[in-house]
C-alpha cells in the first residue's frame, strides 16, 4: 500500500509542476556570425562587465543594454583580455567599433567614446571585427530571451529582422 501511495503521489506532483524549459542562449548576430551573449542590463552588471576574465570563448560575448539611448563611453580598467567594443543604436545599426581595445593596467584608464548615441554595446574578443569584416553601418540581430528585466525588452526575438 505504501509503494502505491508513493507512486501515485509522485505522478500527481509531476503532473502539477511545470516542466522547466532549457534556458535559451541569448545571441547577437552580425552578418553570418552569431555570439552567445551574457546580458549586462543592470547598473551592477554593466559596471562589472568582463573585468577580471582571463579568457572569452570564440563564440561568446557580453551585451550591455541601457534603459535609454545615450552616449556611453567604456574603458578597459581591470579587463585582462583585448576586446572589440561595438556600439549599436536603437535601429540595430553599428555606429562605432573600437577594434582590439587593450587592457588597462593603470589607475586612470582612458575612456573609449563612441561620440554617438547608442542603446546597446557588444563586447567580443579583440580582432574579431576585422577578421569577420564587421563595419559601421552593419545591422545586428539580437535574440534576447532571458534578460534581468524583460519589461524593457520584448520577449523572444529582440530587434530581429526575421
């Protein structure tokens, strides 16, 4: 009798609890290249960024999402790896690329200023923009499924052209 009750209870519980879907990877795609991206969409995540990372997989990056479009200079303080920093406007167009930005080991690090209003900034491994032929004016396709605050983003495909 105890085994029957245990099995019945397990069936009832499993039918009531939702099956968790596997977490979808957020992506940023430029031309025919896609990068799985971590999302930095809170002040804390944006200020920490990719600091102290010793490496970044070839197909990975970090996407910074700001609440409003504005001019967002970046710096390389406490960043251990060279990065390409790509600024993107609300129309999903690349407006500035800082190619192969080098780590800064000084106390005061220079800002890299896009001198343009943007809403998103993508960081990928240094040299990839040149290697893959990314340039100002290219369109970026962002697929964001699990940002911290989905109220500021559409669910599913975000800024997708298809």
